[in-house]
């Protein structure tokens, strides 16, 4: 299969790295010749120097034969024109990164009439992720699956957690409700846990359960003060596009908002757009300013300035003052591990979110030949797949107790949807005809459901 990426910036570079591992041929189109050379030397891809909105450049890149065409330049207009042109030339699936709210509002027209299959707005997607994180304050991240029926939360094991130094087998005496521990991230390493796995401080545990039971799980994390408390107020530092989308979402959820912005023009603009919130013209990274504006009285603090280091420090300071939920925007991947090492687990990276969404659609396109694959989700920084299968025929796995299945390493059956009901399987459960089955896959080549077997 062939993929074309227009734009070699942060997102484009990320996509070149990831798609080069799964596509037979990847071509980058970029106007900066030195950048093209640097990226093609780093990954096993081809490069074309030029404007992705130019027909001749697209012809040189063989856009007519592209299975996946993605335009992620800094210009919305170039991304739109590139995708429209590539689609007319014969590209099968087109994705455009669109950041201007005016274009976002007309995305249905652009999709239905101009042939752009998917439009992604990094700031809007990041705002949605933050709103999920505020809904579940004890979770670092939230993933939603199975037509919004199932949620997977990522939580950190802390020193006062009841699960600390407990094996997965023994944890079943504590986790006394239907749930599945799907995977663990430990210092950058992904672990698909078996019965002898032992929870350690700092582990990022991904668990799926019904919503009412997720609250019970919080009790095991040493965060009892957050279990029933809803976020009703938010202090937002910074007034960029992401803040704009986030404020709009939070106001719809009746959350009180105060916004601090050091740039006068940005502060005035956000104040005009949202006259019902308090906008403060000041330096949100200044301790005295934060104290004066009552940071300790807010349920959440969200640092969205243009400086990663500022955002990390503000979030850590808010946590120290007892703010229930602190979230930082971190653009540089190199800082995310540092943030976790110093105790900051709740952060968002807009380019990573967009990369994950594109990777999901890319993988789904590659598997579209199998009608039994309904959805593919990418989690844990794109390292792990959740694949949803529809069991439409007789497979080797059918009607056998899960405990008797010889599963491949790094595979877990996460949940089953049967007759619109959720089942978090134990060893005695069986997969039957017409079930929807979601499996967790790490580093296995899964193309059909029986591939999960040894």
C-alpha cells in the first residue's frame, strides 16, 4: 500500500516514522529541501521537494495511486487544495489538518462535496481530550470504545495505592467488580499483564470497566477525595486556539472559567468571544498572580501557554496547592517522559493526538479487506492496538472457554458486546456467533480473530 504525506513539520515527521513501518511505500512532499533530505535519511521513505497543492508535484509523487493521502502543512488552504486535487486524481482516502474554526464549521460540506474524507483539528481534538480528563479527575487519559459504551482509563499507581506491590492474580480479591486490566506502561515499556504481574509505583495502568465501577476503582488508588467530586471550576492559563475550543466545551458543561493571558491582543479576543468568563491580563506563570487570582479555590488548572516548561511548572505547582486536577499542554515528545518522572501524568500533546487518530484510520484502511474488523483504536502513544471484531462465522475461538484458549503473547480479550450488553470476560466466558469482541494487541500481526491464537 502507498501513503503520501504533505508537510514535514512535527506531525508530518511523526507520520513518516509511523507509516514507514506499516506501508509498502511512503512519499513525503515538502517545500523545504533540507527538511525533505533530513526526513528521508531518517526513515525508509521517498521525498519530493515542492508544493503539495501543485498538480505537477502531486503527479510526480504518484498521488493517483495513493491509498492514503494526508496533508498536514501549516496552511489550511494548502491542505484543503492538496486533498481535493489528490482525490480528483484518484487517491483513495484523504485526510486534511484544518485548524481555522471557520473551516471546521464547514467540514461536512468539504467532506461531502469536495472529497476530503477526514478533517482533523488538533486543538479541537485536544480540547475534547481535556474535557474527558476533567470528567474523570483521577484518570490521566480516557479512551472511549464500542459506540461510547465502554471507557478505558489510564491511572498511575501511587505510593498510597492499595494495589502497590500486589500481583494481578491477588488484585482480583481487591478489584471485586467486572473489569479488565488491559495493559501497563512502565518507564516507556509496554506490558500486557498476566497473573504474575505485580503493580509498582509509577506504573500507568489501563483498565476498562463499566462507568459506575470505574469510580470504585478510584478507591484503590489512594485518591478518595476525588471519587464523587465533579469539576465545577477551571483556571486556564493561555488564550490560544486550544483555549478557545476548550472554553466553549466547558461552558456547555456549566463550568466556571477564569482565563489568564499575558498578551493583550489575545486576552481581548478571548474576552470578546466569551463575555461571560473572567479574563485576566497578567503573567499566568507568576506565583503571585496565581495566588492573587485564587488558584487554590479552583477544582482544575489547565496550563496551555506556548512554553512546555511553563506549563509543566504551573501544573506541578497547582497540584502542590491541592488543585484536584492539573493538566499541561506539552508539545515536545522529549519532555513527556521527564514530566512523568517528576510526577506529572496528566498532559496532552496535540500532535500526538492527531497522529494517533490518523494512525487508527490508516490501520483500519489496511484491514478494510476483512469485513469482520469493525474498528481499530490506537493507544499508549500508538504502540498498542484495540481491534474490534464482529464474529460473523465459525472461527477456532468460538464456543471455547477463554481460559482454554491458547492466546498469543501480548494479547488480551478486553471485552465482549453481546445483544447490546457489555461483558468483561472471565476464564469461563465464551465467544459466540454475532458477538463484538475487542482484543488488546501489542506487537502481533492480527488480521483476523483467529490470529490471536498461538
